[in-house]
C-alpha cells in the first residue's frame, strides 16, 4: 500500500550504513557481512560527514574496533544476541568507563566515569559496538543542541537547521548513517522531538521501564532513557535490550519485559484498535504542513482499520508551565553536586565558598544557570507551596486525564512537535519560544506514559513526525501501531541527501 513519496531525500541503498539493525543482524548471522566491516563502514562515514554535521563529542574508534572483533568471534561461536556487532551512538550523558562523559558541559569536560550506566552495561554484555558519545544540550536542557558548551549539531536533512534536542547528536547520527541505533534521554521530549526533526524513530519508554543508573540526572522524576532507530522494529529491538528492573535504580519497575519485537509480528490489520485524538493537541502556532501530514497519518491508521475516537485532555494545556516548575526544581537539586570538590571542573580559590561560586560560575552555561535559579526559587521557603507543591497537584490532574482517556482507547495520536526543524539561531534569544517546541511531548513525561515518534512525511522538505502515546508499560501496543503505520507508508526508507 505504499504511497507516492515526496521527492525528498533519496531511497535507502544496500550500503551497511543505510541498512536497518534487523537487516544487519540477518547479514551478520549469514556471514554476508562481518562486524568489523560494518564498523569500518560506519567509522569511515563518521570521518567523512562528522566534521560538518558534528553529531559526536567523542568518537570511540578503538573501542568500537575491539568490540567489533569480539562480536565477530561471538558470531563465529554461534552465540550472537540481537545486538551483537550492531553500531550504536550513546548520548553523552550516559556514563561510560572507556570514554569521557561530559553532558556537553564545561563543568564535566574531560570527566571519566568510574562505572558504566546500566544501559551501557547491558549493551556491552550483548556485544553491541559503541561508535561514540553524541552531542546534547548541556545537561539535556534544550531543544536544539545549541545549548551544548562545545558545538551545535546540524540537521542531516538541511544543515542550516537544528537537529532538535536535547538528544540531537544521536538523532542526527542515526539519520545520517553515522550510527545504526542510538540511545538518548527524554525528560520533556528530548528523544521524540529530535527524532521527529531528523526523520527517525524515537521512543520514550514508560517511567521506570529502563534503569536510570548512570544517566547524569536532570529531573529525576521525569528522565527516561530510550532508543533512536531508523525503523520501529529496530527501536523495539533496542528497547528489549535495555528494559527491565535494576537493583541500582529504585524507581526502575518490576514489570515483566515482553518480547517487543514479537509484538510486531503479524499483519497490519488494526481492526478492533481504538485510537484517541485530542483537540488539545491542535494549538495556535502549529505549522500547516505539520497538521496536514499528521491528519493524513491519522487517516491512514483509520484505513488500516483502527477506530478513531475523540478524547479530552483538559489539563494538558498546563503541562508546559508545570514542567518548567518541576524540571528546574529537580535540576537545581541534582546539579548541586557539581561544586568543584568531588569531580569535574575545579576553580580553586581562597575560600571554599569562592571555589563553589567560581567553579559553577565558569563551568555552567547560561541555560543551566537559568534553570538552577528558576528551580531554587520554586523550592525556596515561602514559595515552595505556591509553585512546587501546586505543580505536583496539577501533574496529578494531567495524569488523571490520560487515565480516563486510556479507559476508552488503546493509544492516543498527536503531532510530535508543532513545527519542523527550525533554523539554527532562530530561537536562541527567546527561551520561551524554545520551550514551546516541546508543548506536545512534555505531557507524556508529566504522566509517566510511553511515547513513540514515527516519521509521517515531509513539509518544506523537512521531516514531520507522528507521536503515538500509550498506556503505562504498554510500549508493545504503540510499537505495533507505529510499525503498522510505517509498513503502510515507507517514509522510513528515505535517507537525507548527503554525500
Ligand atoms: N527541551 C526540554 C527542556 O529543555 C526537554 C529536555 C529533555 O527532555 N531533556 O527541558
């Protein structure tokens, strides 16, 4: 049922850097390709493209080559797992013992973690290949990677545009063929929004589905780690590898982890599935091209047999405001650990107090300081009830809206972002405009529910993304819907026109 594609980008080829992780798995197991060959192809593409796109803060070429050699041995022994020999980009807020972890901040420049994040441990154990640490807004605060203390990543579809953020590095790497898969973190949209801007698949799992141990904390009640991929099936594969309870993270959930990849098997018949559409996700400022592509995607889901049901989410309009109380409040507490004493930058001075002040003054960028000040204010005595406690109450109302909607539907669809990727520099002078780019993604974080971003066409030559929200711990359903949609359209077979 493939439809005519806009003349945007180029069709995927047979090059290893164009193939899905599932197809790489098949070819690795059939010995049509070796992990060493796949890794060299990716490293060569990084060497050719990254001086311009700047997806990576650190390229882990030596680590990747050693992991690829080990993966080839493992494949030869017949002991390969789903990700053995598959090249992955890691957002640079995930701790690794064999490469620096900076969160794109001067305060952590050159910092080497003494331990791996749990997701990193799991991928290592599964034989994945780490290509490098990918760019992000400083401490994951932002929507464009322009808050990185090091450099801005460029959007592979249009190098004058942002890749989105904060996980713009891994999103752009997967889109550009500089990684087969990526891991990011999503506190208010930082996986889904850059996935949307870069035309790839991104998934924020249910809060608690994936261990946060070894993720540099931004807002601990909202942060979740999740996959970037070029297909929904690949995202399912990566989620399966990282999901599950972890004794090192008390908020990781004991819920059993289903076989997400198996949930995609079978045909694309969506009869019997009820999909909610909420008028609250139709806001002023939404671009016409985005609305048209998302409306067409909803129509396609109906063609596949799904029943489209109007739902109401009346408190969703408060999500952005309550997020900008809750997230900075938690961030101000989490970032107090960067004090010039324990680790990272230390600007030693006469007194301890001066050391704190100068280290933090020089080490943090403007947006991080803005968040720390907002958060400290919201938590200060006299204002705590008026801001922080009130935001928590509204958060409960937002969650309740979703509970009520999900009593009637299996999933809710919405745009991922109100606009396509905006020009570099367009929003840097206006934090509020920057914050608005997450208006559709933040509600899922406030409610703790999973959200999947799937490419759904192009507007003005740039990717548009459909967001599919699910019930808590029901990633399987949104993956199934995303996969059915993707199979019926073929947007994910397009690649940006890069050399
Ligand atoms: N853009 C949002 C923020 O700046 C979300 C970031 C994120 O999800 N890490 O807070």
